[in-house]
């Protein structure tokens, strides 16, 4: 396993808005009508994640209870879901209050198949570039769910605000013993996320005032967990 790839972010705000089950045309029209003059800045792509959690679902519980300081562990890649993954990345998404940052480490390639549970466990052995506490969190975690969605990227005209739209959310339970990915679910909601540096927080109301939707607590991991695992301690 190689060490951090150098693309780690400093703390920033990440504001989420659940737009409900509106069409992609409606969502994109909402973005383009904003006075911040958002325009697409990167080609849309499919994003895939495998989320990890402890046996007592601590990451899930911390998120639901709104713990001010918490860490989410996931493995991310782009493109095809059930395929050979040439460049998977381990991400630790660290949240402190209303701001967060990501720490990234490149992992060895793997294939998404019936052995994915054990494969992920193996890939996470000996990851470099992490603190002892972060390594301990990884050692105490295991794959829980896999998800997939299509993301479109936008940037404000002044370059201070990034906005993403996520569509076609899918969730799959990951089983320790037999991964046929039969426990799956879909969500038609569109998730909008605004990302910006902390120094820009005094300008955010100029953007959100024209969205017509309230800021929401929207975690794809929590949503997927409820859809394909259920409340309480993990049983898979």
C-alpha cells in the first residue's frame, strides 16, 4: 500500500440539501438560475464507495446523534461498480462541528466480487501515512455497505464555491460470508452539496437564499445503512 497521495484537503464547510425526487432537469435548472452563476467545471461521473464501521455501528450512531467530532471511513473509486478497480482510494472523512476535511491514501487494486469483504480487509492492512488513532479505527472497522451514484460538478463564477449534484443513489449490503449483493436498494432523491473554505461562510447566504430548499442532514452512509442493514447493531 502506498502512502497518502498528497490530495488531502484543509477544513472546509460542506452544506447538504436534499432536493427530493425531482428530475435532473429541475435540479440543474435550479443550479443554473442561482445568481452565483454556477457552471459545469468537470465531466459528470459515477462514484462508488465501500463504507466501513465498527461491530457496534459506532460511525452510524455518531452521525445519527450528531456527534460534533466524528470520522467516516470509506474506500472510493470511479467508473464501473462491479469491475477491476485500478486505483481505489481510502478516505477518512473527518468532521469537527460544521466543518470537515478528508485524508486520502491510495490502495492496491482489487476486483469487486464475492470476496470483496475479505479483499477490503486485506487492502487496509499496513496503510501508511495515518496516525496511530486512525489506524486503530481502521483495524476496528469492517465493510458494511457499498453505494453508487452519478455526480455532476459546478463552480461559481468567482471560483469560491463548488457545488455537486448526486443522482441515482444505489446501496448494497456487504456480507462477510457470501456476497451476492442481493440486499440492495435505490433512492430517487437528488442531493446537492455546497463546498467552500471557512473564510467564505459570510457569503453563503447569498447562494442558499435562492435554492428554495433548506439545509438538511443528509448522509449517504446513514441512508444506505437504513435501507439495506437496518437500525441498531449490524447483523450482516
